[in-house]
C-alpha cells in the first residue's frame, strides 16, 4: 500500500467515524440536559431509531416529506 493510499484510507476512516458518532453525541447532549432537570431516559438510541423508521415509512407511503417529518416527531 502506497503512502497516498494509506493517507486516503485514514482520512476516509476518520471522517466515517465522525459521521457515525454525531447522532450519538447529540443524543448524549440531550440526555445531559434531561439529567440536569432530574429525568433519566435510557432509551435515547431506541427512540431515535423508532422515529427514523416511522418517518421513513410514512414519507415513503404518502410521498410527503412533511408527513414523514411529523410522523418522526410523533414517534420520537
């Protein structure tokens, strides 16, 4: 593997990791505020997955992005 290929591989690996970590970091930030309010929510990742699935499903079946957004907000 040449130096250019290795550099490209490392760059892609780090950027992919950062992209994958952002939703979890935002969920952790939201839970931090909830903890300060005295609430404990252990199902944040599950709520995010449920909202994403509901939003996609409704948007796909209704062909309406607005309906998908509302469904995602309601499910999450």
